[in-house]
C-alpha cells in the first residue's frame, strides 16, 4: 500500500556500498574498541547493549518516518516510542561516556563510531526499502 505521489529511485551501487561500509565500520570500530578496552566486563556489556539498542531504535525510527511519508498508517504511540528510543540510546551513551574513566580521545572514538553505525543502519534500511519498492514497481516482462 504505497502512495502514488511518492516515487522512489533505485539507490546507486556506490551509495549502497558506502552505507554498508558505514554500518560495518562503525560497528566493528566500536566493538574492537570495547574488546581492547581495559574496562570491566560489565562496562563493556553496557556499551555493547547501548550500541545494539541504538541500532534497532534508529532502524525503527527510519521505518516509521518512511511509513508516514508513504501514507502507511503508523500510530502516534509507536512513532513517539521510536523517537524516544533513539534519543534514549544516544543519551545513555553520552551519560556512560561522561562518567567513564576514559581519555577524551577514547570517548570521542566511541561517540563517533556509535554515530557512524547509527547513520549506516539508517542508510542500509533506506536502501533496502528503496530497492524493494523499485523492484515491486518494475513491470514484469514475459520471455
């Protein structure tokens, strides 16, 4: 159920590759940083959980925004929860980093890796949905 007024172009291969690269490099950088960190295991678990929660929340937010754009019904409650969860994940990371006994460069590294991973997740989800929309709209040719 898509709106006729919304047209979707197939994303370029370069943008698809850049999106996946951003997601994988952000996640890998964050996780490798945690693996090599000298912090306690419970701290590592906290940051890993915040990363996974943030990725899920960002994808959910992108989906709800896109659904509204395409006139697919989204409840106000779910839309609000998606925004709340995304902002909460960012806030939890900020609070954790603010109180961490890490150098400023380490804090910046985790923050930038987190944001890169969130951007990558949003872009990958957008590309996936765009490609699916385009493939559904493509006419089927008989051979």
